C-alpha cells in the first residue's frame, strides 16, 4: 500500500511539474500588454483540429485577425512559444524595411534542417552570411537572366498544352475534367527539373518518373511529419540526441547527386546550358575572382562552395514546387469562376498571338501583357503563395510611427509574424477582399494598400519572384490561348471553407473543365 501511495504521489508531482513547464512561458503577452486569447496548456492557441485538417484554417486566420482589429499587434502561443502577429501597415514597414537591421533573420527552425545541407540555403542563413549570399545570388535573378532561361520554361508550358489536347481528342463530348493540383504539380516538377537541375523530364508522359516521385515524397506533409516537427519545437535537444529527423536525408541525397553529377559533367565537357546550375556556377567563379582581388578582402568573408551551390538548388526545388503548383491552381480556379475576367484576358492573349504572326511567344512580349499581369497579381493577392512570413528581433528597439507615437517595443529574441494571408483579406487594406478584381492593379490606379506582399517584404523578400511570375504567366498564356476554362462538377464554390488544415488544397481537389477553343 505504501509503495502504491508513493508511486501515486510521484505521478501527481510529475503531472504538476509537466503542467508548470507547459505554461511557464504563457505570461509574455500579459506582461507586454499584447492582445491575445487565453492559451491551453502545452498546445497554446493552436487548435488540435487545425493540425489534423479538421477546420478551415485560412478562414480561422482571417477571423482571428479581424477579432483584433483595434490592435497593431496581437499574440498567439504556438505550443509554448510566443509569436507576435503584426497587423499595422506602418509597423510592418518599420520591421521589414526601415529598421531592417534589427530584423534581418527568420526564426531559427527547430528541426533537423540546421543539420542538413539546407542550412546553407538563403532562407536559413543569418546576419552577415545571409547578406553575403544574397549579394552573390542577386545577379542570377535579373530580367536578363530570366530572358535566358525563358525558353526552358516555355517548352514545359507547351508540353502541358499538348497533354490536354491529347486528352480532348480521346473525349466523347469535346471536353475533359482535370484535377489541377496533380496537373500543375507535374508542370512545376518539369520546370524545376529543367531550370534548377539541368535535366529534361516530361512528367505528363512519364507519370511515375523518379524525379517526380521523390519530389512528391519530399513536399508531402504527413501527420507524422507534423508530429515530429512539434516534438522538435518542444524538445529540440532530446530530438537531436535521439537523431529523429523531420527531413528525409535520403531524398535530399538524391537531388544532391543530380547537381553534383551535372556540375562535374559540365566542367569536364565544357557544356553550357542556360539554367540555374549554370548561373550558380557563374556565381561561384565570380566569387573566386572577387576573393583574388585583394581590394575586396573586407567585403567578402568566404568562398561560394559546391555545398552552397547545391543548397540553393534544393531551396529552389522546395520553394518552387509548392508555390508554382498552388498559385496556378488558384489562378485558373478564379478564371473559371470569373468568365468576364477570362474573356478579357483571352482577348489580350489572342491579340499578342496574332502580333507574333506564327513566331513563339517571347519573354519580352510576356512581361508586357498588362491584363495578364493584373490577373496574376490579384490572384496572388487573394491567394498569396506564403500565408505568412516572420522576422526575429536581434536587439531591443522601440518602434514609432511618423507622428512619434510608439507602436510596439520589440525585444531581443521576439518572433514577429507578418500574417500575409490575413492582411490580404482585411477590408481595411483591400475593399471587398473576397471579390476577385484585377482592376485593383490597373495602370493609373494607386495600389489601394501598403500591405501587398505575396513574395514577402523588404530586403529579405523572395529572390526568385521574377522567375515565379515568368513561370505562372507562361503556362496561363498557353492554357488561355488553347482552351476555355470552365467550372467542373466538382469545382469548389467556397475555397475558404473547403481548404482544411495547413495544405492549401480543398477537400475534393482543384477541378476544372477544359474545352478546346475554336
């Protein structure tokens, strides 16, 4: 009996200690005067149903944002960690641009990314090393470099059109219905394979090719992966000791071997191919030349190694795979539900096609299509590729508006979240935000909001935004030129309700009906 009582007492003590530990950080927002909801022990303000896809997460984000409409900052406890959500446009500008030196870094990730090759990628680097890498890579993403890579991208768009045409020829009623997430994932896969890894793959014909299969495995977020990421957030040291990994290093090794083999072959055979590997190899050579220049010793700290090069290619894969496929799903979804917008865009597409007089579409022609630009920008407004971005405060700073009024006191170590999706759906920032209206971006109309940031904000925005826009516009042009995009029987009429969990995909997928244009 005594032993049972002792065991029970120890168990109760353990529970009390666990409870105390789980809520130990929950006084941060109250102490700082930041609006917040009452957290639950251990899970904070993160709804368990949201983690397993039980509630419309994006809709809940908008509602939470609206609930704190009177506050420039509101707080959310993500498990045990306090995160400050910035909703005031002036404060976002201060953090992202004016006081950027205090907010250079993204929050360090609590998983094995820091032990993998991805720790050398631009998104993971910090402070001076990030700035150094950004300067090295920036010349690879100019308009002239996009022009060089355009033909590789265009060939993938044309293959995507051929695939639909072949399906239509087999159709009984001159129309087909496609699940667009699968379709655009194959397109994104082929673009990344050719642009970032230097290999040509047609994933519409070779359905189960190795590059596509492994890429799918890497980008798929399973419940087990989410659980491991949570454990890393709660117990980072224990997870490292146990060597439990969120990222599958075998899949990373596959892509590593592709880049290594491509670089070796090109060096040995003097091969030049207008793709990202070539631009990265050029950047590496330029870095070596700069290091030899003694007058630049103070500006440059280290060389650009093969591992650095590989890490950037892997980053382009991770970022591009989901951003391109999801964005295209949303763009075509909006076009099929907004026939007036689609008809006007088709008129512009047809005009450009006739001007080309049988010649292929060029990068310069594509970038000068004003209405196509407006449609894509509005789709990225309503459905931004990244629902939020973050900054970590490196040093205490008080942030004031233009009138000298204090907006927020940021402290060293604070994680500041900029909730892009919620800001883009805030009627204070965009009138009637759920209405798809490309005219917001018409020439001569001042952009009605200071918080339009589909690719982030300030010096740490997405370096590949030009490439992303090229890829999006290229395939949209080809699809509109050849097909009418119509709602299918399974097309969602309420995406905000149908998108559950953290994957940007409705429960029944993105369905579209295609008819060939006469």
